[in-house]
């Protein structure tokens, strides 16, 4: 699962204005599905012309494909952040090992 941030360009905002936000969201969902993802949520920050949301991708390759494709299109600058559920966070923290500063190794 990834948190995405899409900062719209001027052309991207013009494109958004040509259609409804719900129509745009449907198009975003269809795009994510084309690379194996599933849109979970989509929100628009009208003050900054930025969309935020969560998308579930099967792997890093699908996420990288989507990011490169959107950024190459020129309508938005997209960044992804992988996120963990509370359950997966518990698993990760359960695997933690003690660390020491490098000079004490």
C-alpha cells in the first residue's frame, strides 16, 4: 500500500477543470488498475492543487511504472510513500534487533 501525492501542473489543473472531480477520480482508478493497482481513496487539496490518496499495488515494479508514467505525462508530479498497516508495523517492530553505534561494533 502506498500513500501518493500528486502535485498538479497548470495543464493538470486545466484537465481537472474540464471534467468533474468524480470523473477524474474514476479515470485515476482505471489508470491504477491498468498497472495492477487498486485505488483505495482520493482527496483533493484545493488550496495547493494537490491530490492525496492511497493505492494498493502488488509490488514495487507496478508502483514505479505508475509513477514514471504519470510524471512523463506532465499533468502532475507524483510521489509515492510505502505505508504499513498497524498489524504489519507490529511485525516489523517485533523483528527489531539491538543496535550499537558503528564505532562500538
